[in-house]
C-alpha cells in the first residue's frame, strides 16, 4: 500500500492545534540587530526595574511579543536573552522592558547594577507571534511574578485604545511590596498574594475560586487565555483554567527559561 | 562591533561543546512548551509514521518498546540560549521505525506532530542515520510529562524546539512545510552551530 499524502495539500495534524499562531512575524525585523539607548530607569519593586529604551527604527510590536537583547564585552564575549516587551505599542520610538534581577544573571545583573541612561545595547525583534494579543478577542490573563510583564503590555494597550473588548488580569505576587506595576492596576485586575497581603486580603495560592468567576462571565466568543510565569505557575494556572472549563486550544503559555 | 559599557559577563570557561550565543544551564532544565501539558498515559500513546512511505504504520507503547533499544548521551541546545550537557535519553532510534515503513525515494522532509497538535518540520536527513530518537526515558527514569512524557522526539543536533514533546507521528513529504514555531518567525532548520534561531539567520 502506498500513500500519496502530503504531495500537494498542506499537512494538518490529526489533533486541532492547541495554540495556533496569532499573527505573522516580519522575518526581517527579527533578524536585524539595532542599537537601543537606555533613556530611563524606573524602580518597580526591590528586585525589579523598568528600562526605557529608545529604538529609532523599532518596527512596532503587538502586546505579548518579545525581543532579544545582546550585550558584548571588550573581548568579544556575547550574552543574549529573550525579554518580553512591557510597553504597549505606540509611536514614540521607545519600548520598555521590565527585568527581574536574577541571582548570578549576567545580563539582568548588568541592567540592574551597571546600566545608566545613555548606555546602549543591541536588540532585535519583535519576535514570536504566538503569545501576541492584537486586542481583538476577550483576554483572560494569568501571571505571576515578572510573568505579568507581557500581560501588562496587553492591559496598557487595552487602556490606550479605550477598548471595550473584555479583559481581566489575575496577577500573583509574594507580597504587596513585590507586586510589579502595583499602582497601575484598575478594576480589570485581581491581585493574589501568596506570602503576605494587605489587611483584609487573604493569603494563598491562585485557586479555582479566583478563576471560576472570570470564566463565568462568558464574554461573546469566549476567552482567549494567556498564562505567563515560572513553569510551576504555568502548570498550576493552566490546570485551573482547564478544570474551570477553558478549552485547552485557547490557552497560550509563556514559561520562563 | 558594539561593546556594552561595563559588561564583563560570566567567567570565560572555554567549552568547545557550547554553540555560539549559548550558555551552560547546569542542572536546570527549563520547560518552554507553549501549550497545556497533556494528560497522556503510555496506554493512550501511539506513534504513527505515514506520508511518502511504502507501509504506513502506527505503533502502540508496547510495540514501540519491542524495537531495539537505543540511547542518546550528549548535549541539548535551546533557542532561548541555554544548553544542557551530558543528558541521557533512552528509547528507540527513529531509523528503526523508518526501516519498517520504508520511505519513498521522493521523501525529502518530515513534519513531526504531537498529541497536542504541535508541529515542527525537519529535513529527512536530519532524522535518519542515528541522529534522532523516540525517547521515553531521561536519566534512566520515565520521561516527565512536562518534558514530553510519555514519549518525545529527540533531534539533539538541532535547537530543541525540533524535538517535539508528546510525539504522535511523522509525516514524510516531498517538500518542506513550516511547523508551529517555524510559522512564528523561527528558522526552518535550527542548527545551533550556525546560530539559526530566526528566519533569515
């Protein structure tokens, strides 16, 4: 028996793909390194700061996309990392990155202990369209720690456009002091504190009790869920979503690593 | 060359096994799947090879385990810049499956697909000749679900997104067809030694 599949028709996997890509990516933008100048540094929490970068030829991005940052030492040694973009798309020629100070992190360590306004780094991007939210569908966002960064780009985009597309954010932090962007959240956001909380707010892990009421809102067309954080958080949060009835093929996950 | 003011980086440890732009993740093994980890038991798992082959076939867990055991011991490289040295995956060489289905001479590429629907494309030459495995053990133990268990594809000489977790099958084609990440801006081949991260690299 001979099969002649695949010679002309496009291959479709037997399983409906969990997370079809949202947008097409400009390959040229992703492959060209350009110089970015740090124009401002803003502290968010004791271990997290936001770095504003001037990127004159930035091709634009969608909320949820990331870029690659490259640092080079005198001897030619190079280190590069992927970082989510924190700012909403705009036409200022600037983007913002919000970075954890990782223990022993050579790149985040440079940003947190050496970098000053006026310093330059190399960037390329934006890259990857899969976690992007163009603003078209109701968005249910679950983040923990600095996993809130790409989600905040979505919240800011939603606000900047004065969008009436439903959007909700569940953000987990160890304590109020460690909650990134604490002063920026509005009624769309529910913070969850795992170690210590303000008076009257319960302490504990994100749970079905947080997720169920949001799924019960049932916006037209259903939620597109975006989960970002450590692998442990991503596994936990995605299981909560599935248990609450969110279809697996409408859950996108970005894990640190 | 643009030098970053005040950047020194990690201590230089000469390591000819580290591809350009990569760092040694040590004992860490980050998990980077884009989808929900499926609840898939060995009894539910199947692996199919079809497309441009003489005898398309589906293997069950037991049938796949009846093929000659083969292990990969070496290094793996993720496009997000970490590499992991001295890993050991146990399973079966992909050659053993292909020997059974007998690829047509016209087959040039494969699409590997997962039980989740994830896809990735590879030249046939990259998954033959002892360069690819179906693996169900890591370090002598069953492969964890978040790392692709019960079984995943291993193509260690390419960036690790090519090593599809929860592998469900391969389809052999006479042309290249981009998979999931390849349709999202990533390089069609992904050779870490040539730093083929993104399309255009």
